[in-house]
C-alpha cells in the first residue's frame, strides 16, 4: 500500500473540506430517511385518531347480493316483519292480561275481606237475636239474616223496636257489608269476562307469532351463503346503530368472546329494550323465542349460579372470566349445578316458560351486565344479532 507524503495527506484533507458535497451527500440521504419515517408515523397517528368511516351495508347491496335468492329473501323479510308485528301484539296483550289478573287479585282480596266482615257482623247479630228470643222479644231470629234492608226487618218483625241501639247498628252494618260484597262480586264477574277474552286473544296471537317464527327461520335457511352473510351484516349494523345511540352517554360495551345462547337460526327475537312491563317496569333484556326445551348454551366460559322462583322462574347467572355477567330467565330446566364451571357452548339449560312467563310462548329472557351481577343491564340486542344469525 502506497503511503502518502505529508504534503499529499495535507492536500487530501484540504480537498475534503473544500470540495462541495463531499460529506453532505450521506447526511442529506440520512435526513431524507428520517423525514420519510416521520411522515409515515404522522400519517399512521392521524389515521388512528381520525379513522376513515367504514361504509355501511345498504339494503340495495343486500338485494344485489341476494339476486339468486330473491324470492326467498322476500319471504324472509315478510316473515321477519310478521314476527315483529306479532311479537309486539303479543307483548301488548300479555301486558293487558297481566293488568287484568292484577285487578282480579285486588277485587278478590276485597271480596275476601268483606266476607270476613260479613261473617263477623252476622255472628254478632245472631247472638243478639238469640238473646232477644230467649227474652221473648223476637219470635223468629233467622229472618233477620236474609233481610235486604232495615224496612224489611221492621215489616216482618218487631226486632228493631226491641233491639238496643247497638243491635240496630249491627243490622245497618250487615246490610252495608252485603251491598259492598255484591258490588265487588259484580265487578269480579265483569273483569273475569274481559280477562277470558284477553287470554283467548293472547293464545291466538301466540300462535301467529310462533308460526311467523318458524317461517322466518325456514326462509332464512334457504338463502344463499353470500346473501345470508350480507343480510346478517346489514341487520347487525342496523341494530348496532340503535344500540350506540342508547349507549352514547355510557360508552360502548365490550363483552369479549361471545356466542349465541341458542343454535344460530333456531331462535327469533326483536329489540324490546325499554318496552313497558307490568307494575310500571320496563324491559331490561331481550326475549329470545325458540322451541320448547331447545338447548340453551353458555355464551362464554365461566361459572354458573342457578335459582328457582320469582318473576324469572328458573334462572341462570353466568359470570365469565372477564367479569361480564349474563342472565337467563324462564328456563324449563337446568343442565348444570350451582357453582359449576362451564365452557363456552356447553348446554346449561333448556328453553321454557317458568316464572311470570307461565303459559306464554317459550322463550329465554336474556340480559347483559358488563359490570357483573351487581352492575346494570345494558341493551343486548345488537350483541345477540351479531352472534345468532
């Protein structure tokens, strides 16, 4: 290797300093890479903070995707609309039946109370009549008990003239109690007639709803795969939009891994959050209708707690490992024991009508509690719609 002389080395260093771009070219390239990296980072950050809106599926897109299932899609939509209408009518008539039954119990309670009062007054008068009879002041004590007014008593006997003031008051109380008893009995009979009509209507509407449910599930099964996928996405997006509107104040709900409580395609339900219920209550869940004794699954892995009684009848609380709790009510029977650990998809119960749903169309009242059993229920329809189609 040739060694440079002192003069040559000095000249070379001078050349490095004096020649334009000798050191600048690598530095410019490095700065360019830094600028490009910074630009990419900024673009990614902006995209994450302000994501481009995802275009929602439109009904027209569903129609186009379902061109090969056009007839079945029309039948499905009609069946779905029929089910929604029937479900709404069914809820209304059940609310009417519940109101009439509550009135029936109230009237019957009043009749029972009047019966006790009537028996007590009659016993008191009988004692007074017997005393008068024993004293020779009244020849026929039995007739007083069938009197409809004081005048009748006065015209059939001399009891009142011989009775003390207390005895006269007892007779007046008896007549008043009989009048009240009769009025309540008439009201009870009238309410019973109205209740019978409402129960017949409920039975009829229940049949319409169940027929529409079967038709909905059958026609949905006939749709092509592409049509099903897009129709499901459309329904889920519509449901999610409604749910987001409700939850805007509290934020979105993240429940983690979730599956349908029933076999997908074998249940029908609609969004009834907030609908009126008996006793001034509002609906805090989703009623999922399915065949009697249809298997009910654990929507997530966790631990179950079972109970029987109250409005919910046979119920299951499922607490998932992430703390989210799920409530199942009106079950026909259990397939798990209290405190048992279950895996996602395990059969935990069977569909029924227990509790205050007795005699109604078999269904599971399902609730979603992101904050656990002690937390409030939130709308569950969109979550279910995404999993059950």
